[in-house]
């Protein structure tokens, strides 16, 4: 009887390990599919209202540790919740100075297999971060 119970326990444990391994495989496949669909954005922030000012550029890949975006995990999370639509990122609460120092934020790339194009000029970088979260936080 003890031998039968022990064998049953071992069989259940082995089945549990197989199920866990299958779940890990499914997650890895889901991650690969997500990457294949192209969750990436080329981001730029230009000082001023046109392309003539100093510009910072960064490639954001989600999810990826290869991205050099200073706050990539938070930016990817915000984009994931917004389904890749920067306009759907919730506004942050906070006060910004009323200083006119315009910045132009642009993004182009792919998210969940859809093409993403975004561009907007803000009165200053504080307002930009309040409207776009961590996505355009390109300086550390």
C-alpha cells in the first residue's frame, strides 16, 4: 500500500512538472510571437516645433532587455496597457511650469502587428511627460 501511494505521488509530481514545463513553453512561444509581431517603436524628442533643433532618439523594444531606453520596463508596461496607442496613456497628475520651451515627440514602429505613427508638439517637456508617461523619457 505504501509503495502504491508513493508511486501515485511520484506520478502526480511528474505530471505537475510536465504541465509547468508546458506553461513555460507557452509563455516563451507567446513572447516570441509578440516579438515577431513587432513590439518596437523608434522614438524621438526634438527641442522646438520642427526638426531643426537638437534631437534625442531611442529604439524601444518591448519586452526586451536589449533596448537602451532608460525606463523601458515602465514604458513598455504603459504601452501594453494602452494597446500601443500613445494617446491612450492616462495623463499623470502634477503641475508643470508655464514656461514655453516646446518639444516635439515622435514615434513610429509596430505594436501587436499594427503600424504605429505618433507626433505631437508640447509646450514643454513636463507637459509631454504628463501626457505620454515614460515613453518619451529618453534621458536618464
